[in-house]
């Protein structure tokens, strides 16, 4: 029963911390140890993080190392994503303010007036 529960897990939109917690809970009593547990864990996590770790020079060897590395990668990825969104929002705000400032700086349109002839 625990093996079935373990195999049904997917990270989905959850943070890696949430997923690791759920995976550990499901892994207890499944009978899986180290290598099979690592393989099951890799299969169930999101592809981007899995690829990054598989392509890494120093791949984690134990399940605990996998937990630590994926959690760190996930945190860093989410932080970078938040920073990009903040910068994008800031640039959009600055762009709007800049356009408003430019409108204020533009000279007033010239109004043509008849030239008055001075009295003689």
C-alpha cells in the first residue's frame, strides 16, 4: 500500500520542501532503501530541477543529499523568479513615471501672435 502511495506522488506546483516532506512520509514503511528510493524520488520531482542535478558535476549519492540539494535549488530558483518579477514591476513603474516626466518637460506649443507695429 505504501509503495502505491509513493508512486502516485508528484511534486506539481508545490515547493520542494513540501514535496520532500510528503515524500518522506510516504516512503516510511514502503520498504525502499537508498538507490530505489532515490530513483523514485527523481521520477516524481519536476523535470527542471531533476535535469539540473543530473547534469551537475557532483551528483548527490544518498537520499538525504538529494533532499538537501533539491530544496536548495528550489529555494534559489523561486528567489530568482521573485527578483525578476520585482525588477519587471519596477521597470514598468519607472517607465510610466518617465513618460509622465517627459510630458512635463516638453516645451509648450508656440502660439503665433501678430506682430504689433510700434507707434511712430
